[in-house]
C-alpha cells in the first residue's frame, strides 16, 4: 500500500474551521498526517475535525493568544512529533487609507502578522526536538503587489514575506524550513463573501481565467509541507492563476 505524502507527520493548521484551512486539513489527513485544526469558530471547527475522523483534533486557537498557542502545540505533541505548521488564519479589512482607523489597522496586524509570528515562535522548540519540520506562512499576492482599499491587509501580507525569510535563516540549521505561500483570488468566505455563483467572471482576463479553488492552494501547501520540498526555504510560492504576472488584453494580438 502506497504511503501518503505526509505519513507519520503531525501538523497544526490555523483558520481551519472553513474555507482554505479546512480544505488543507482534509487533504493533509488524506495524505497520512495527524492534524490539529485551530480556529475561533468552535462549532464549525469541531464539525470539520469530526468529519475528518481519528486523524484530526480541534483546539480553540485565537492566534493572538500565546496561551492558546501553547495549548495547540501541546495537543499536537500528544499525537506525535510536531513537523508541520500552516499559518493560514487571516482577516481582511476593506477601506481607504484615510478611512482606516487605528483600531481597524491593528486588528488586522494582530491576527495576520502577529499571529504568524507567534505561531512560528511557538512551534520552534517542538520542531527542533522532532529533528526538523516545515512552516508554511500563508501570505497573498497582496504581499507581492498592492491594491487600493487594502492598506492593513497588504501591510501584513508583505510583513509575512519578511518574517518568513528571517525565520528561514534562523531555523534552517535545525532542519526547519520556512516558506511563504501566495494565493490569488480564492472562492472562500474571504475571497467571495457574497457567495457569487459566477465569481469566475472577475478573473476572465488573467492567464488562467477563473477564480482559485481551495484545493488549488491546499495542494501547494501539501507540497511545501512534504519532504518533496526538502531543499526550499525562505522562498515565495505563488498560486494565483497568473494574476501577478499580468493580464490578458483582448484588443492586443494573442495566440489562437
């Protein structure tokens, strides 16, 4: 019987109660990992863990809380050596620079940026004892470029790129890889809050003319978590349908 790509590994995934994080949790378990799902949406998170079965456990994890991180790591270590962290939890706030309050800005920073920092710090000792591991910090294409109305969100996603590189330098000698994952538009509650059933139309002029699906991002996270990615660290991995490289312009010549 073929072994799964994460066989024998234990992973923590934040923001795992729904959307991209839940998809990653399901895929990681299918590939042999034991998975600790962390979120603040307890009923939804418990339901996803129950659906996955014996390979999954849910913990209440507010990524801003050092105590919650300690508890999550302890729960993971009860399943075996902790090898994988996916810092997936995030929020977005849409407002112009002039209309973004300090409270709005800091809420996004505390969850997206500080939450990622706390996660990396919390798992370090455990991964070091385990002989190594992989940390996947979910940034965004808005950590590679920018858009109006996203001053708080883009700030945090750019910051994740920087802290990923610092951690990769510090952790690498202990066998711990740290990479950033940069999704484009994804059909989740965050990426499609109104549940538009024709969300693909907004992406018709990007090279791959559709919105991303959670599984598109989960598969890249799986690769980064696996030993197949054993020689990559401090790097940026993009899954955006080509959004970041440019747009198709219908009035200009093209291959048909």
